[in-house]
C-alpha cells in the first residue's frame, strides 16, 4: 500500500472508525466518556425511557463539579435545585455501576482536571464529555472534544458518535517564550490571532518549540481553550513529558501493558510530510503577558497596551461588537489595561486550576498581601489531589496569609453555577476561560489572564506586568 | 425527534456576532434535570430587566424594551436571523432546547459554532448557513418589512422570500435524512451493533490498555 503521510488527527481519526458512509458520515468509536452533573441527567433519562443500557459502563468516569460548593462540604449543597442535580448524578451512577467521585470523595474535582490526574485520559484515546472544554485532554495526544446531551446519550448507548471529520490546522509556536509568558498567554494570543470562529471546522494541533517546552499542565491549558478559537479539538503530540506524567497514575496501564502502550504512543505525532489545511505560525519570543478587555476571548491585548478603539475597526459587525463590549464592561477605548479597576480575583478552573498554576500564583504572592481595594480573592484548586499537593507544599498558607480564601475544588466562579459569583458591575481578574457577558454572574465583568498575572493583579489591585513586578 | 420538512414562519433579527450559549441560556437554568421548560428563559439576561432564577414564573417579570425580540412585531417568530459564530462557547444543549421551546424552528447565520450546530439537528431545529451578503440582505428586508416571513423547504434545500426569490442552502445528506424523517439516531447506530463489537474485539487485541476498566480500586 502506498505510504500516506498523516497528521496526528488523521491517525487518531483512522484508528477509531467503525464505519463511514459515502457522504463522510462516520461512526466513531469512543474510548473514554467523562460525565458531570449538568449535561447528563437528560441523557440518563433518555436511555431509561428507551429501555436502553450503557454500552460500556467501565469506560465512564463521573464527577459533580459545576454545582458543588467550595466552602464546607459537610454542610451539603444549600441550593435545592443544585442539590437535586448532584443527587441525580449520584443516583444514576449508583444504579448503572458507573465509577463516580462524589462530592465528599478526596479524588473529586473539575472533570478535566481529574481525567488526566487519574490516568483515565491516555494517549491515542477518543475522549468525550458533555462539556466544551473536553478539548483539554488533547494535550495527551488524544482526540478529545465536547458534545451535547443528545450525543452524551448516544455515546452511552452505542459507545460511538455519529460525526464527520474536521479539517487539519497546525498552530506552531516557534522559538522560546520569554520569562513571565505562560501557556495561558500563548493560547490567548492564538485566540486573538485566529478569532473566536477562526478554528471552526478544524481540529488544531499545537506544535513548535514553545509548545514542546510546556509541561503537561501547560499543554492542557493550551488545548483547553482551543474551543475558544472555535475548534472542538486541540491536541499535542506525545513525547517524554507526556509519558512521564502518566507513569504510575491510577488507571494508566502497568507492567508489560505499560511497555506495549508506550511503544504505540510514540507513533502519536504528525508525520514530517503530513499536509495541513491551514498552518499558523507564531514567534514565541515576541509574545507578552495577555489580558482580555472585552466580552469575547478574542478581545485580548498585551498587559502594557491600551484598549483598542472601535472607530479604527473597518468591519461594521466587528465594530459594533467592540462598542457593545466596551459598554458592557464599562471601559473606554484608549484606556491602559493597567487602569482597569478590579473588584475580585479568581484563581482556578479547568484552564488553570492545576498544581503548576497554583505554584506560579503562589510564587508571586509569597510574602505579600492582597490589595485592600479588592473585595474578594479566591483560590479554588482544580481537584482534591491538587489541593492536597498544594497544602503539602505550604501553598495554602502563602495564599491565606496574603488574604486569599482557600477553597474546596470545583468549577466555582468560572461559570458561577454555585454560590461563587460576581455582582453586577464588578470586574474580576480571572484565570478561567470565558469572559462572556454574565459568565461569572449577571452583569459581572471578566478579564482573563494567567495565574501569575492574576496573582500580581491581586497584590497590586490592578493589572501589572508580572515581568516587572517587584 | 420532531421532523422538519417545510416550514413557513416569521423572521426575527438578532443583529450581533458571536452570540454565545451563556447568552442564549444563562447558567442558573442549566440546573434543571429536564429537557423542556427553557423557553421563558431564552436570552434571559437580555430579555428581562431583573435577574431570573430557575423555576420562577416569568410572566410578571419586567421585559427589556430595548431587546429586539421583545418588540411586538417579532412575537411569534419561528426563524431567527443572526450573525457569524452563533452558539459559540459552552456545549450546553439547553441552548437549543430553549430556542425550540420558545418556538424557533430555524436559525439562519453566516456561520455557527460546531457543537451548537450539531445540537440543533438532534432537536428538530434547522441551522442554515448562508453567505454574509445574503444574510445582510435578509437583515435589511426584515428591517423594512413588517411581518417578513420565509418559506423553508428542507427536502428541496431552498428558502423562498415573500417576493418569490429562492435561495438554496447546503446541508449534509445524513443530517438532512435524519431531520426530514425525524429519526432516532441511536436506533440507527444500534443497527451496526455487530460492527461496533467487531471493532472492539480487534482493538482489545491491538490496544488492550484502552480497555482498562474504570472501577474503584
């Protein structure tokens, strides 16, 4: 057979084909199904109404994360509507024999943090979850993407998804980033360059020296926000960093099976002559710490820049979007990013709630105190194990002594489904992934940035360039 | 699923790009464990002047007069005309459930976010992609023509304007087939159970580490 150069995405796709119709509609096999409480109850109910059973319950891992309180867990969930949703997940998993880390389980956390942490996400897998940030798991050389609740039910019932192949995009970040420039800054620059719809219809492979230099935590941050550029899936090729991260994790293969798996995983990269439908290159050395100023993640600027003027935008739809964003955010064109008033800060989420993120923030915070002008500064670890590790390293003391609140793991103020939220008009420096209107609470104003940048903003009371922060 | 063949309906314009699913249905309403009842909370933060909570009676809430869908001329609309990247952000299918529950059978835009686009087809809602120029012209027509209605024909893949102009649109053959016939996609896929099992048997040999059972140690 003739040799066909393949991208990483091509390889993952081809390995999971059950059948393909003439029009390209494909039945794609799904290896791992992650489940949370918000997008699953209707799927479980649909199965039940149709008299169906899950195809492979042992491929599933469930966790409540969106609704859970980040304060004292022993008190349970105060909001009865939230409580019913978590209780429903518990009951569905118990009935069907699905592994679930319940709210009081030490392994509980944000679904996209716990999958990799437990070794439930492995290279070469297809991974789905009823959650758009499932792209996170692509950091392991996996094909991972978010699905709606009907598709959650479809995967439960058939272990497959009906889908069509995306196009291939390579985003190569060449060279090395300077100090203070993190994975979060890299992905924010990429989103700014592509636009929030720039990746629609594509699977994005992130490559180049700056991506290869990232830890698994950093690669997860980058892949997590592929969806913010419109791409359902983001991915990074397997290397030593991937394999070292996974070795010894609970559900990772052991012994001889591990050796076989690792040998296969080394194939999980794009062939040197593979063809991409689109290639975007960025110069890592030119990147700076980023802050979003608007209501779409593409509305982003370097920390030392000023808010752009909509009048300079030629496209009328874009101009109107910028004007509406500035009105919502209560900001003016030309204002320096550093002059944005801040009310709260949030460190956490599936984007930046991992141990490395907390270490980066703690390094900035150590020995300093939160600005008295801030009403609240929250640190929400991404999972129980992240929290335990941080406490073992004394990071919790650093945050608490500085005036931060040290909370229990969950999605928390990233989307404000629990009690952690912004009040109308409040500005928040946040390590999360979306700055949409109302995302962190109705009328709330979100500014996305890296953990180090948010930590520095918490100390200074406004955004500062972490590279110059003394 | 409700089948979609022909549909004639009033068009409502939502003239903004990048309408995200947080705007279509805010997070507090995602706490429901049901598929229905989201209609009154469609675009909740734009539509009402107060803060909405789940399971609240919306009939007495103050409407935002500045929100386009609250204008009397667009009441009863079933076709939403909007700008690029509609449905971006969260995968919440609640966004489509809210649109369908509020009576929308079709959304026309220059482009959609992928997950939202998929979710539409699972719920009898037809997302139509038209070029930006055609969408611009439709916005103008809707603006100047009270009661502007379109006739949609999915089998023929055409939109017919009140003036009799016909606009064709593309749609994947399989998605069209399922939508026109209101098919249960799970039932269709289960017809291939034998092939799924054969695939699994082969993969268990090739890559057994993918089949390590997830269970409490």
